[in-house]
C-alpha cells in the first residue's frame, strides 16, 4: 500500500512538473521569431556552470526576449541542447531547451 501511494505521488509530481515547471509549450504561432540578440556572456559564477543562450519566447500574444543564463548541469556528462523555433505546417512551434 505504501509503495502504491509513493508511486502515485511520484507520477502526480512528474505530471505537474511537466505542465507547470520546466518548459513552455506555445502551440503554434503564425509568424516566425525576430533575429536572435547577441551580447556579452561574462564569467561563469563558479566552476562547472554552462551558459544557455537566450531565446524569443511567445507571451501575451507577442515575442518577448528571454535572456540567457548560467546553469549547472544535472550530471557530469550532461550536454545542453538549446531551444529552437521550427517551421511547421500550421506556423511556428518552439521546442524547449533540455539537458541530454
């Protein structure tokens, strides 16, 4: 019984994390994002940090620049795969960045 409750709680937490936490799912946007912005990255706040580039997010019916930031990888061999907009049959769709 205790194992079932723990498993159900874990599944619920994972579902909430996917829906609310990590990424943005914008659905389809009719027109593509503006050109990316470029700037100075600066120094990492400590050893082991990885810079993740900024991107154009879709919020409030318009594109908004989401600045890049320094993140710590979840494990030693993790590689950051940046988010990207891609053209789809219905418009443009965003694939959130993730650790691989």
